[in-house]
């Protein structure tokens, strides 16, 4: 506990100074022992904009909550009453330090740390003797702040008694060993609400809950309880924590679409308010609302505006009590000038619409405010602060304060040698340890002046007794609360639920309770899915799967569409599947077609350039006839691409690979023969190889090209005659589409076609690589080496890309490989020659070539 106390800097040895204070709204009174309190006195916390140039301004709170301030004053009243009681804590004066958490976790945590650390500017008792800054804390009312605060203060066993935190998770004694509460856990509340639903036969309900620990834990418990009672939940929606209008609209559509006429809500009023405002805006009536205790008594919904929509609401509320003398106490408080009591000052300004400031106008504006005197008469006001007719949360605060007081009293009454601690010792009142008070708090057992029994079970939970409230119309058109029953979860074998049905008010045209059973219908496009272990009328409307439809209402099965059909968006009709293939209108098809035609034009342009310079040395070198044959084959390679684009037909499927295979073999065989000629010419220039060229004359070159190409023609003929490629409709890639493609027919035939091309390319590459160091006038081998390197790289990468590409993209990959390899051959072999012919004609002469050769040697 000392660690929390000394978040400070050392001034001198043995003394610490507090480094700073949180700016919090509070009330303070000194005493021998101090009780802390955390209350939601404001609804909202506003954080100033950050300039990153100076220390941020502290957050501030807005929208004063009179009902919560009554709870804070009830704690003050209880402490004052105890101090005057000679039989309870005699000779001991209790003080208090109360803070406003502004319904914000960060503010609540700051307040809790301030309570545990103390507010003294200087601290010199480093031995931590004497009482702690607070011996216990009443609050926080929220479940989420209570979880956070108890996780920290529980490490030091500081007793915390909440009057309104109901999350069932807080019953975990291992996580929260010093947490107690005077309000029942949600586990009991959920059970009580399900009993009411079961009593009226409401087995088909909607569920809405807030996006916090309270709502989430309650919703989980509620769904489990509903299943055990054999009831069903039509929908389950979570209220957005940021009040997003789109989410609110979506929830409204779900409520209107559901046939469940009963809607159960686990939420605080701040979360629920935007949804109820939207209910009013859209004039949504005919719903029976079931309110959890967090909003069942909230006065914000009791105005005439909400009566047509929320009248008849049934709610679970914590037990109402009476506190003698409280109203007189509330009407006789006065504002204080003490800075620690600024909460009183804020209350006074909000109650009487006045200001203690000397300015006559507020900072925003224009509305003039009177000056507060501090002597205004509270008895003339009528607000939730002065209303003590239905004390619920305030009554819980009252019980929490008395529980801490009784625990402290029992600790003081301990007889030495008969105590509960080590060696039968007792707690030392002059050196009180928080964990000692926790021990006695666990065992408190007393009755209030109203006659209610107060004690805690092994989890720190209070006895589970609830009032059942019904929202009635009052004479002025607003809503008033009427108690119509009691739920006593601790009744054991006795009657748990007692209801006076004659006193119930239903906000419907009939005076009977609404009917909400499992009679919903599933719209077309969905099917009924029965819930395991529940009555047959309980089901989920599950959407039909892709390719399935349901035309009949309440169908339990979805029908699968025929192979060439698919379900429409509403899943109620089968429509023809979309057909997919690489078309000329497709952007991809247009791009590939353009590239094909460009390649064809480039080939034609090179042929024209060579024809115009036919008699020059560059063109005549190594048989110009082979160069023209190579250009012709490249043109065919570019044009064969067009057979791959468009809807597959039988003839296009048969021709595309045949033309592709023969064109590329003609191209590669021409390159192979050119390479062989380069080597032969070089060898014939040497004395030992003078007879070499007789084997590589023009006739032999033509014959070699024709024989090599004929072999590919034979492969294609055998392939077409045995297993010809055919167009097919494939729906395996994407089930919602039909992919038109060409089945290759025979994998062996296609592999043999590609393998033969690869073999010729490998031989050409090997021969060109070996001849790469020939003299400059025969350096075409270098260009051939580079061109075949590109060709082989493209087709090696083609195989995995082709196998992994679905549908039309596999065709696009094959086309890309054809175009890339064709452009590679065209550019690598012919671009250097065209460069010399067009840009450096002086190098395209026999004299220049002979000079380079001589220089080289």
C-alpha cells in the first residue's frame, strides 16, 4: 500500500512530496477513518484538444446527473448517521472523500488512485504505520471501472463495496479478492428475467446489449439460460459504444424485420438512448420491452415523448428501500467554498441555474445567469435528487456504507487472544491493515432500519431479490414506475416469482400480454435450421449456399442449381452462369492482340529493310535466305496468338497448338542452321577445314530446316489423329462461372511438341555458346547465344505459371510466353543488324568488315 502512497519525489531523507494532483470533482470531510466513494455524477467526459506545445489541460465533465448526486449525498448522510450512533463505532469519527468518475474509465481510475494514495502534499511516515488514506471504497457503480479498479486495489486487499456493478465476472474471488457488492450479480438478474419470460410464455425474443463488460457478460448468461428453459433468441445485436448512426439504423432494421414482439435489453441508459430516440423517430410500436436493472428506473425515459413506445415496459429493478431522515438531510445541504467540496458547488449551479462566478453570462454565450447566493431553497425544487419515493441505488449505497462500518466495528470489538489472525491476534486499530477489514466484511450480518437483511456470500455477492416494475402512464402523460411483483432467487424451494397480473399495463390495442412464440417465417433464399436440443419451433434462418436456392417460404432444404446455372443474389432463382474466356473485347485480350499485331508489323518492317539492302554485306552474311525464312517464321509465331483469343471452337483448338508448334520449330531450326553455317564458314577459312562448306551449301541448309520442321508436323498429325484438342466448359475453377477453354486432349502429345522445341533450342544455344568467340565478322553467334538464352528463360518460367493459372489466365500466360520469346528472338538477332544498316551505313561495307577482321587478328 505504501507504493501507491508514495508516487512522489523525495524532498529530503525520510520525507516525500506528492508530484501532482488529478483535477477531480469531489466532496471531503475529515475523520479518524476515511471512506472513499466513486459516483457517476456527470454523464460525459470531454478531453481538450492536444496542441503538443504545452502540458495538456485536464479533462472536464458535463451533463450533471441529479440521481447519482443523490447517491453520493446518501453516503454522506449514512456516515453522518453512523457518527451520531453511540452503539456503532463509539468514539470513532468516520470521514469521507467522494469523487465523480464522469462515466469514464480513465477518470474512475484516477479517482481510485487518488483515494488509495492520499492527498497530503508531504509524507514522512515511511514505515506505513497508522491507518491508510481510505479504509474502504464505496463504488464504482460501473462494471468495467470496477473490474479495472479491483484488479489494482485488490492487490493490496483494499475493500471495495460497489452499489451498482453487476457483472457476473466480478464474483471471481481469485481475481477480485476484496470486491463486494450490495447489488445482486447479473447471473441472478438474468435468471429472474428468464423466469418472467417463461411466465408469460414468451419463447421467441430479441436481445440487445451494450458494448461493455456489463452487456457482454449478461448477454452470454442470458442466451445460456434461455436455452435451458427451451426458449429461443430471434436476433442478438450489440449497441455501438460510439453511437454510430449507421449501426443504430442497422439494429432498427433487424428489430423491424424480426417477428419477435418482445425485446430484452441489457444496457445502461447512456448506451440505449440513441436507439430509443430512433424508435421514436421511426414510430416503431408494437414491441414489448424488457428492461435490465441498469435502465429500468432511469428517469431519462419517463417523459411523455417516450410513453407511446415504452409504456408497458417490464423491468427488473434492485430492491427498493426507505431511509428515514434522508429527504430532510438532502433539502438542508449548502454549497461550500472548500475546493475539496467543488461537487456541491457544481450541484448548486445546476440545480438553480445560477453561477458563483461574478460574470453575468456564461462562457458560451448569451443566456444570462443569476448569481448564486448559496441560500437558495431546495424544498422548492422537484428533481430526481429530491425524490426519495423509490430509493434503489441510493439504498444500496446506504447498505454499503453500513457494511463497512459494521466490519470496522467488529474488528474493534475483537478480544485479544480470541482473534481470527495469526496467534489468535486481533487487528490493531492504530495500525489498521486493509486485508483485516476484508476478513470482517466477509462476515457482516445485520439488518437495516427498513428491515432488510445485509450479508455477503462466499463470492462477495448480496442476496438476490428484485422488484418487477411495470411502466404505467401517469396523469401528466409521463411514465411512472409501478411495482407489480418480486423475484427472490434465494427463496430455495419456495415461490421464486410473485406477480400481480391484475396491475399490469400493456401498451397494445388489446389489454392482454403480447404473443411472442417461435412462429417466425424464413424468407425465400434461406432455409430453416433447427437448433439442437430446443423445441422444433426454434430455428435459425440460414442463407442458402452458393449455387443453391429456396423458392418456398419456411423451406428446410435448399435446392442445388443445374450445372450450367447459378443462384441469383436473393437465392430464389437459378440463372445461367456467366461465361468466361479470353475475348477480343476483354482489356487483357485487347492488349495481347495489340502486341501480336505490333510484332507482326516489326517483322514485316525488318523484311522490307533487308529487301532494300539485299546486296549489302550485313544482309548477305550467313545466307540471307535463312534470315528471311526466320523472319517469316517469327511473323507466324506472332500471328498464331490470334488463335488463342476468342471463344474456343473445335478448329481453333486444333490449330492453335499446331500452328504454334510448327512455327516455333521452323524458327528454331532456322537459327540452328544459321549457327551451324557460322561454325562451318569459320572452319573453312582455315587450311585444315577447306572442304567443310561443301556440306553446308544452300540446298543442304534448306533441306535441314525442312526435315527438322517435318518432324514437328508428324508429331502434330499423330496428336490430332489420336487425341485432338477440343473445346470444353469448365466450372471447376470458379463454381459460379463457366470457363470456356481448350482441353489439350493428350498430355503426352502436348509434352512431345514442347519437348521437341526445347531440344532444338538447347542444341542451338549450346552451338552458339561454343561459337561466341569467333572473329567480329562472324559475331552473329553472340547474338544467337543471347536470343536463345531469353527463349529458354521464358519457357522455363512458363511451365509453373501455366500450371498455377486458372481459366482464361492460363491462356494469357501461354500467349505472353509466345510473345515474349518471339520479341526476344526478333530484337536479339535483328536489332543489331538494323542498327548498322540504318544508322551506320559506313560499317556495312566489305572494306570495313575486312578492316575489322584484320585489326582483330
